[in-house]
C-alpha cells in the first residue's frame, strides 16, 4: 500500500493500524502523519489540545457561553429582518411560509448530517466540509473544490453584509456610504486579527441583541394579530391572507433535534408573523423595494408595526445594523479558518498556515479581508444591486456545499458500516440516509433553478450572478484532478480512516463530567443551548 511520491523522511513515514470489519476481517489502514497529524499526548494537555498546537498555531479562545449564544443567534440574519420583505412582495404570505418550512426541513437534515460526522471525531481542524470530504470520500479533488467553494462563498458574503450595513445607515443619514463601509471593514478586520476571545465576546453580545429583537418582534406581531396596536380598532387576524390574498402573481398571471426548534421559532414563526401584519402589496413595502432601500425602511416587521401605530423604526434599524455587522464578521472568520484548514493539509500554499502570537491566521484573514473590499462596489452601484450580486453568487455556493456534505455523509455511513463502528457513534438522528439523498436531489434542483427569473426577463449580470459558481466549482474539481492525476471518484470503504483519534476522543468523553443546572433558569438555559 505504498503511496506514490511519499517522502522517506521520518515525519512522513506511513503508519498502519488494524481495523476489524463487521465480518471479522482485519484490514490494514494506512495514513500519513504529515497529512493526518502526529498524535501526541501529555499529562498536562488533552489529545485535542496537543493537536491544536500542531495546527499551525491556532488557539482556542471561545468559552462555553460564547459558543452557546453564537449557535443560537447564528440562525438570525439580515435576510429574516429585511430580505423577507422582497419575498413577501414577490410571492405572498403563504408561499413565504411554505418556503421557509420546506427549506428549514432540508437545512435541519444537512446540519444533522454534519453534526453526526463532527461529533464522531471532533478533532481540531477536522470539522470543515473540506476536511470531512477528504477523510470520508477519499476524493482529494472533490475536497479541494468543496473547500475553496466554501472559502469563496464566505469571503463574498462578508462584503455583501458590509454593503448591507452601510445602506442600513441610510435610514438615518444620506452621507456617502463609502465612509461607513470603511469603518465596518476596519472594525471587522481588526476583530479577526485579534485573539479569538474578542471575536467571541463581540458575537456573544450581538447574538444576545438579535435574539431579543426577533423574540420581541414575534411577540409584538402576536399583539398586532389580536388588534393590540394603538392605531388598531379591530382584531387583524389573517385579514391580509384574504385581502389582497395569500398568493401573489409572479412572472405569469393565473390561478397558479434543538436546531429544528430554533429554525421553527425564529424563521417559521417570523415568516408567519410577517405574512399576518403586512399585506404583500403594501405601498410602503413596494416603494422601499423599488427604491432599493434597506434596513428598517424595507423591513416588513417595521412596516407592520408602524402601521399599527407603534413607532420603533430607529430601534429596530439599530438591531438590524448589529445583525449585518455580525454576519460580515462571522463570514470573514469562517472564510479565514477554512482557508487555514486547507493550508495545513497542503491543498493551498503552506504560507497560509502562519499565525500571529494570538493564534490568528493573519495571512488568511488578510486575503479574505481584501476580498471584503468588494463592498466598495456600493459607492458606484446601488447597495441592493451589489448586495444581490454577492448574495446570489454565495447562495449557490452554499447549496453546493450542502450537496457535498450530504455526499460525504453517505460515504461516512458506508465506511462506518464496513468497519463495524456504528455502535460508537455518539449522535445519530433518525432517517439521515434518506435525508441525505433527499438533500442531494433537492439542493441540486435548487442550484439549477435558483436564477429562474432571469429567463423571463433576461439580464446578463443577473444570469452570471445566479450561475457563475457552477462552472467555477467544476473547473476547480477538474483542474485539481488533472494536476494530481486523481480520477478516482471514491476510495473503497476499507481505505477510509475512521480510526485515527477515535480512542483518544472516547477516553476524553468518558472522563467528561457535564455541568448540572443549579436552578430552574439554568435548566431552561441548558435545554435551549
């Protein structure tokens, strides 16, 4: 099983382990220390901590409270606060709600697949789609395309959110947006250059604000539903589902686990509230969309609340602004860490493994931060146009990432079955194999139909924004396969390494003592987070 082109140096000597298959057959698994990281242990640090020290200098800095609240608030973005207004105006309240329900179901399935793979082997640097794909499919070219696709998506979403943030401020002032773009860009890059604990602390408080905002808006929407607004004289109910209706004509006329709790509460309840308090043909909503406005001016929440006689525009606009800033900050963080993960494994130049004294991959942050300068497109174009271009490109990249995650999951399950390791899985929701196949089909269809509107009123730039990602990912895959002469689609299950690090991780899990809630409030918090 000698690998071609392997160095004879001690640091890259192949290591073999014996894994027992379900049939009882012993299979020799070979892996390379240079690629899979030399395992070291010490009395002072855990296996994971020792691996972090070898990962090019990355350091842990996020506390439990950071991770818990960021995971809660991470599901809430500007799309829910503002982007939902355009969807409401285009399709009506019923399709908006149905769309959120369907998409939340598929996203929930993908996140469960990802969670199972990560919790099986929660090793530092191994939880990215790139690392998981490389490990469980054995297709380095697919992993390379998946990794750069995700870096590309997140790196473009950061300027999209910076662009949105600059335009949100237009609600208060008409000062040149370039000033605010510069301020946001500097703040985001500086935060990502500092120790990760500062990033975590910032995101913690912004997530707290986002959660309070969406919960408050949903509660206020319920009050308006029952006619509790100062300007209301009757129960609103589902009036706007009857007049102007639940469905809007579009393009053609005619009669045509815990994570899921968060999706249901934040997105589905949010979509229902929006459809109840604002008609899809609202003059204010249509004017805001046609004028390319953002922030509170285009938020269906604000329009519905102010129609009921409650003036909260500036307060909600400030909350939306923090949401946009948080999203740009998080996307830059994710892009830089994914790029670093690829560099550690040699898929991109090793220079990107360099970290500063705080354990931050500063070259990765610099490159991704430079891409964020695309936000200055706002200065010469409408903010909404620039935001739409960047968002559309990144959206398709996200769909492709989810497809690859589902493909990886199917190979992972097959490898676990072959090596008889199913009983050592720590987290497994039901029906995930069926869910993986369904996600592959669904997101493939969505990837190719995402830009359907351009075919009714063709626009070259919109067409490119909707579909440019597909040939880019294809070129990345084929180009890598040609350069590495790797045309094998999958590695056989017997060659998939499901062993490295498993014993050490299980030993840590056995010694872990979960914190017990001290009171009723902590019990609720632990259940939520």
